């Protein structure tokens, strides 16, 4: 399977989303709808994207009791979302409930460690030292695999280790993608599109590196060309 680039539509509302998508054009055939836009517009924004023929990654990172997450995933599947996220730290039963609710047409991606965190920040959150970030990612990835998740979310720095450990049993989604020489913004662990795909990423989320460029359509096209040349 070829890797796919997903554009993060991280804007306050539908007006801004439509303006951005007009600038991106048909190259934006897979989009991420996160908490900001979904909270403002609700399910209608997913329906609108699907009506336009765009695949939707609904990135709400659920972390709740299994029954609640199962119901949320079922609702997302009814909206025809292609991918959804849960936090792997919610536990095996919660991930299994998400998989059950999502059904066959909607893939559940378990978030391992947010790309905004480094070892010190993660250790502070966990209340214990984190010596090697990769070990934490692999531990949570194994939990996701056992729960039947479609894949996991990790940084490009850990994607190769996940592929080596789990092969094709887990797809990897890599956020925090930045173009060579681009700004890191609030991400601690970033990679280029080429490096992410070379490491085994199946999905790449591109945000401000594309959406804040002077020519978003061409920048996204360049990302897709770079990805295709690696494969």
C-alpha cells in the first residue's frame, strides 16, 4: 500500500475550512478534522468533507470508559470517517471497544506518545523517569496490537522500530511532519515526509508546513511527489 498524506484542517470553523480547502484544491483528498473544528461544527463538517469526496481522519483522541468510546466510534463510522484515534493509555478494553464500535470500514489508530512530548515531559506526566522514548511507544503499540487496532500514532523517530517489531500487523500514522528546513512549531519530535515513509509510515499528517505556506496547493503536491519517490 502506498503512503497517504493527510492534511490537518486545524481552523476555527467551516468558513475558514472552506477557504483553506479552496486554496489546497483536489490534492487534499484526505483531511484531518481535529478537536478545534469538530467542536465548532460537529458532525456536519465530516458530512461536508465526505460529500466533497474527501476521506476523513477524525482525530478526537478518545480516552474514556469503554462503553462511551464504543459509542463514539460507532457514530464516527456512521459518518463514514476513514480513521479515528484513541489514546492507547486508555487500556486494552477501551481500544477493543473502539474497534468494535468502528467496525470494518473505519480504522482505529491508537495514539502512543504525543509528538509534542519529549522524554522529560513524558516522565513528568507518568511520574517516573523515561529513559528511552522508543520503549514506551513499543509497549503501547503492543497493547494496541493485542486489542486489534488498525494501527498506531507515533513520531517518525519511532516508526522504523514499530515496523521492525510488528511488521504489517500495525499501520503507522506519523504526525509532526515538517519540510526540510521548516519550523518545528510546538512539536518536539519531527521528521520530513521522505524520512517518515522510509521508516514505514502508512499515513503522514501535514499541517502548518503546508497550510501556512505561500502556495499550499503546490506545497502539498510537493509532499506527495516526495512520498511517491521513496516508494
